[in-house]
């Protein structure tokens, strides 16, 4: 779309779900820096519009868990980053069924419906990038996270099917699989764990959250965004159906 090496995504339209904070916001910043025209899709009207204004991008205020409404959505984009997510932690025996369904609607059904909406025009243009922000929990399990783990495992399968169907049309589909990322969601979990166990937040990070990782620090959102951006580039045209871990060695065990 452009001959400028510093702006390789100039002229490309990108949609980033959950783009008003955390990993999503880091992806927005990275894609904007590379020249893309970005739309932030997020639920909170005030925050979404303010972040969009601050970064010179468009805002799409949407409840992605309302999947019935997404069935008829029309979406034209060259790049789709499925990032929106939430967490609920409880044993299976006390996990609220509605929380389980909510997580699956937001983190599996919505990515399916958004991909379904963008693929026809990607096929017409012969170019498209779908990047699903999965997790190490798309490849491994942890106790008490039945909804999150199963939704992320489902997202991995959806991404692979999308890759197979899109290959003949110049469309790639991949997952990025970070470990614990320094986001508001994770920072709240750290604070809650520290209070529950009566230890410092540093101890929670090293001794509870990162017990399975070789590198004992959180992933930074910007690191995830750099991988997302590379998967959107022409250099990654032969990368599809893949899952890229960024987990400090968690899945190496």
C-alpha cells in the first residue's frame, strides 16, 4: 500500500478490540506508528472516545459480549486484532454459569463473528491480517480458570481454521500467546492475591504468578504489540495458523 519503509501499513484499515487499555492500546499505538488507520472497539463510551481522540483514531463503542448484535455487523478492515478479554477465577464447582458464558461470548464467539464480518472484503482485496491475542492459557491450563482457558483454547482452533480458509485469498490468521502481561487486569489480580495471601505484590509476581516461567518478570504490553505488528507486515506473509509464545519460557517446560 505504501513505498515508505517507516510506514509499511499506510493505507491499511485496522480494528483493535479492547483497544482502550492494556495490550490493545499498545497495539493501537504500534499500528498507528506504522501508518495504519485504526479503529478502537471497546465498551466504555467515555474512555474509548477519549483514548481515540488522544491518539487520532476512530472509536467504535460496542459491547462485544452482545453477540446477537454482532451477527449482522458490517465491518471493512484490512487488519483485525481480537484482543478484548476479561477474567473470572473460581473452582469449577462454584463457577457461575453466566460468567462462563460471558467469557465465551466475548473471547470466542465475538472473534468468530468479527472475522466472519471482515473476511469477505479481505478476500476481495486479496490481503488481510487477523491476529488473535490468545495467551499461554491457550496452550496450557491453570486451575480455577475453566472459562478463560477453554475460551483461549477455542480461539486457537478458530485461528487455525481461519488460516486454512484464508490462505488462498492472501489472508493470514495467527495467535500471540503471552504469559502474564503488565495490564490493569493483571495488576488487579496481583493486588488481590497479595491481600489474600498476606504477602507483598513482588512476592505474588515471582512466587505465585511466575512459578512456571524461566524469566521472572511480567511481559510488557509494548512487547506484545511489536509481535502483533510484525504479524501484520508483509514480512510475515508466510506465517499463518501459528501460535507465537511470549511467555518467559513457561511453555518450554
